[in-house]
């Protein structure tokens, strides 16, 4: 292998910033990484100018890690810029991969988001009803802000993506594996999700080899889970059956059910729909001793937040995409 270091960039779009911290979670391994990699663009950690990136030739970066979903005009513009300037573009983390928590805003219109954030929330004190504008005249001149799109989008709905590194945030071992594969030039076929292909249930320590049965639905507000028993068998919805493995059971080990941050395994196009199907199968509807359709309907009605339960991390990437809003303008 050449001694020439690889040129790498990292960018933070619409996300909480946890993916930035996750890069540091690889701990002392970062010393090995920087022996082979020069991080040349990372706004959270160094002074970086967009103009410097625009001046680079196309394909300048060997790899670019883009975390966060795309919500604003600035983020969309930069997604196109980094795609143009990079040989490899990696959707880093759940927000870039599937839309994640910011994507739940697709349940509301842009106007509803602004009204709630700046006018009607209980903690808001805004008597002049000031909301952000793309352009504002002040005595010093004209101020501008990026436009706020109607929809949150995962990265691949904006530009072509070469690889996906899932998780909220991605686990350290998967980050290390990704860097190692890039450095050694041993990446799989483009379009691959850089994580195991099987489901979390197959790794889960609470998943004994027996047929599950679910006869009630509850949640963590109303019960304390048995740490040695499958959540589903206790009536607690766990997205493990439809979620890709690779997280190290971090939530499960904390006695908290999986909510799907690693995204779907191969062959699952809509995690929420697949999970509803999984629930129907373990409720054993067709069995003589199983529940009737009415019984199942009553159970499902106990799910207080169906979208948040089944689509917390992947609403923008799902078949639903979000709530249909009349007269909403498409900003593509």
C-alpha cells in the first residue's frame, strides 16, 4: 500500500451531534487511523471554509462521512458539493441513513414546525411573533438564513450514496471496521450497509429458541421488564425482529427495548409495516386458541404512539415518508 495518506472529510447536517462524538469513541484506535488518514474538513473540530472545498478538484477527498439528514437549503447544497468532491460518500449514522429522529418532523408541515417552535410551545416567550426568515433587513444591511425545506430527507434521497454506516450513533467497532476497509481498499460492493445482515433478535441474549407468544401490550411507563425475558413476550414492543444487528445490544443491555436505530436488514423495505406483521404472527390470530381480530384491534389500540413506535428512526425512508399535507410545496 502507498504511504500517501487518504484525504477524509466529515460533516454534520440535521442531527444531534452524537455521530461527531462517536468518532472519538474509537478511543486510542484514532491514533492508528490518523497514521493513514488526513482529516481535512471537519467543522466541529477545525476551522473549515466551504470556499476551500469548492476550490478543490472533483474527487479530491478519498472518503467523506456525512452525518445528519437533509432539512435546509444549505445542507442540500453541501450534500451535492461533497458528493462532487469525494470518491466515496458515506451516510454516517441513522439520520443520514434513514432520516432518524429529525425525520419525525415529516408528521407536520413546515409552517406547523415554525408555529410550534417559535410561537406556541409552553416555554416560548415571543410577543412580537418573530420567526426566522430567509432574508431580513437590519440597519447594518441584509441578513440571510438557509431555506427550511418542507421535508426531512435521508442523504440518498438527495445524492447517490456509496456506503451506509448505521446506528444512533454508529457503534465504535463498525466505525473502526469502516475506516480499516477504506484504508486497506477492501470495501464491499457499493451500496452496502457496513453492518451485519442478520437481525438483532438473532444476537439477543433474551431470545431463547422457542416460539414467542404475545397476549398483551404495555410499555415502560406501566411495567418494569424482566431482564432475562424477551420484551415481546412481556408485551413490550421491541423492534429487534426487523432491525439489523451490529449495535452490541446497547439498549437491550440497559433493559430498554430496541427502537430500530440500525435500520432494516436486507429484504425489509418498510420496518414499521414489517413489525406490524411480526406482531400479528406472534399474536397467533389464526390459531383456534389464539386471539380474535377484535382482540388484536383492542391490543393495538393500546399503542399510544404508533408512528413513534414503528417509525422512530426511519420515517423519511419508509413507504409512508411522513404525513400527507394538503397544498404543501415540493422543494426539490
